[in-house]
C-alpha cells in the first residue's frame, strides 16, 4: 500500500532532526508512536467488526440453505403412520450416595 524506501525514511529522519531539533525529537517520536498505536487499534477494531458482520452473514446464509434442504427432504420423505418413531431416552441413573466425611483430627485429642 505505502511504498517507503529506506532512503526516503532516512531523508524524513534528517528533516525531522533539523526541523524539530535533537532536544525535542524523542518527545515527538513518543507522541508519533502513541498516535500510530491508536490508529492501529482503531483499524484492528474496525476490521474485527467487519469480520464479525461477514461471519454472521455467512452463518445466516448457511442456515437458510439448511432450512431449504430440510424442507426439500421432508417433502420427499413425508412422515407416515407406519414409519418408526423415535424411542424415548432412558432415565439417567441416580447418583451414588457420597461417603460421609471423615472426622477431622484435632491436635488436642478428644477428652
């Protein structure tokens, strides 16, 4: 996207050193770094939002296709009275009783 050659970067550094001066250059670089970081954060947030919208759109499209396919299958193979029905699931076994807690051993002993 941005094609910056090393010589162009060196020219910018020399111009910044002359215009800003060596005394204020570190502060200017910190401020520039801060704003570049903020811009990257905004771009990352924007890209994540776009990716989420695309993912949701694709998911809605897939759900629509699945519903259409299910509708087609149900039309081709209608449920009849002689068709086997689903059996109910068996009841889950009750949980095993827990062992009673062991008495805590005191340093005093029981008297």
